């Protein structure tokens, strides 16, 4: 079946940029999403990108899509302690295929 | 932005009890709602897809008689865990997908943490 893969952990220093990567197998996915989950909480939609786009920027967040390599990344500029969370990549059209999530750890 | 309200946020009950979880879209109509289950430190597992006015579509391995889903209106879907047992303890999350033209992202509720004693 289709698959979405992410690294389980990413550690960055406060103030640096964080880049969370995701690879997927379903080339027919039209919509690619990034969700954030803080400890004990539900899911928050951070941003999403259409498959006909290469890049989307929203304040500190930049999403890059490489359709050829089926690679999606989320860059968080000036990472803050409040960015500590698990970040999920999800792709699909109707039903979503989810990655396992990347836990972002912020070092002081 | 689109808001999805999920209640209750936490339930603790005895084994054998049935528990109902509500998922409401507050400012949009949701023709489709999804129910997920999340085990500790794992990703979300889709349990079922709920379409307003029709029977839910369950994923393989999910017991439809155990997890009853009702989507009676465009703003409300309910998940009832019948005769819950400790192995049903989990974090349940719903999402709602706005209707209308074009594809819209799913918006999630805050989840319900179910603990069966």
C-alpha cells in the first residue's frame, strides 16, 4: 500500500531553522498537509500545499514540494520553544495517508 | 477558520460501559467526517469515514458493531464505543471535511482521551 515516511526526531537550537522532511509514494496525491500535535492535544492544521505548487510560505513556515522525488519538507524559521511538538505529514485526495510524525526538540 | 469541536475531552469509566463521543463542525457544513484512533507515540489510525445520511465506511479490522458511528446532520457525527474494555483505552480524534466545490483540508477536533478501568 501507499506509504509516508518521516524521521522520528529532530533536534535544533532555539533560534535556528528546523527542516522536517517527508517522503511519500502516492504520486496521485493532490493535497499534502502538515499538522502539529502538542503533548496531550489534538491536531492543528499548520499548512497545506497543492500538488501543482513547488513552494508555499506563510510567516515562519515554508513548505517545499519536489514532486519528482516525492519529497515534502516543512521549514520553520527562528524556531522557538513553543514550536516543540510532533509534526505529521499527510498526503492524499480524500482519505489521507499519514506519516508517523517527527518530534521536534528545541535545545536552549 | 474552520472549527471542529469534540466532546468530551476525557472520559474515565468502568469496563462494560458504552461511551459516546461527539464531533461537531461549528462554522461549516461537513459532508464527511473521519474518526481516528491514536495509540501512544504512534500516528493516527483511520477507523472509519462517515458521510452524512449514509452508513459509515469502516477500515479493515475495525469492528462496526463495537464502534457505532452516526452522522445524522451536516454538523454532527457521533462515535459510540459499546461495552468498552481496557483495550479500547486510547485517544480518539475526529476530523471534518468541509463540503462544497473544490477539495478542502480536514480540520480536527481536540481529541477524546478514553480510559477504561
